[in-house]
C-alpha cells in the first residue's frame, strides 16, 4: 500500500470514518515495511522514502519514545538510537576505539588541553596512556572531563621516564565529548603524555536488576 498523507486538520467533534482508519493502518503498515527494509539491508538508508521530510526510522524511534512515556513499552524493549536498545553501552576492555599517539606536554599548575574525543555511546571507558614528568619528585597529572566541565577521572605518574597508566571513567550520555588535560604538581615543571587510547566494547546485554550487594 502506498503512503497517504495524514489528516492534520482534526477539530473537536470530528468522528474518524472507515477511510481514516484505513489510511492510518495502511500508513502504519507502510512505515513498518520501510523500517524492516532498513534493518534487513534490503533498503539503503539513503533510498528510504521520506515522509513529511522525515525518514521512516524517525517515526519508528518516535513511536518508541511515545511508548516509553505512556508505559506501553518497557525501557529494556525500546530501540531508540541506531536500532540499538536504550541500554546499549560501553563496558571496559582493551579494545581501542580512539587514540592519540603523538606526544603532548603542558607546564605547571595550569591545566593544558591535549585532546578531545567525541564518544558515541554512554558507559564505562578504559583510558590508557604513557606519562612522565620533567622531574620524578613532582607528580604529573592527566585529568578527564566530560564536556570540559564534569570531572570523571584522573591518572598520575611520578617518573621522569614514560610509564604506562590507565583508568576506567564513566561517560553518562550519548554523543558526549571527553576532554583530556594535563598539569604538574609544581609550577615550573612539565608533564608529558603520549599514546592516549580510549578503549571499550559495546554491549546490548540487559543490565542486571538492582540489588543490595552488601548491608
């Protein structure tokens, strides 16, 4: 069945007729066919027919959003972003997602931005790097922020030679930016960092039910 433009001028007192219901059900079936085609690959994303300026996947996502709001869809069943469940997330692993091999340095107490990574998914990422200070007597710091303002972790090194450091950090939402900054404990000393790697593995497994693990 072909797409039929929806009626947009309903007013109080209007009574839907058989034609209205046929149009609504036909459009629903049409949208499902388009969405299933996108998921299976039989329809390429660029070839999907746009309806009122939106792709069929837009309406599928909007239906999930509406279902979450009215309670007809449980959060674990909704598929909202890129066909993934709402609880799709990154879990820590050593699989490299993004990297910055080049050496960067910053001097003194002021925080120097060395890299910004745009992350697609929420979750817990493992950040690995090599760090050193100009002088092993003074601690070199790497600091991590979401959106430049929310601190989510730090790593330290007390060595004038490069040493490996790593830590797991929480990114609370989709499409956020992770900013890496460095500084030194002492005002005039340099901090060096290289081979920064953002690691993790995407999972769509449903999270465990909430529970008290220790009283």
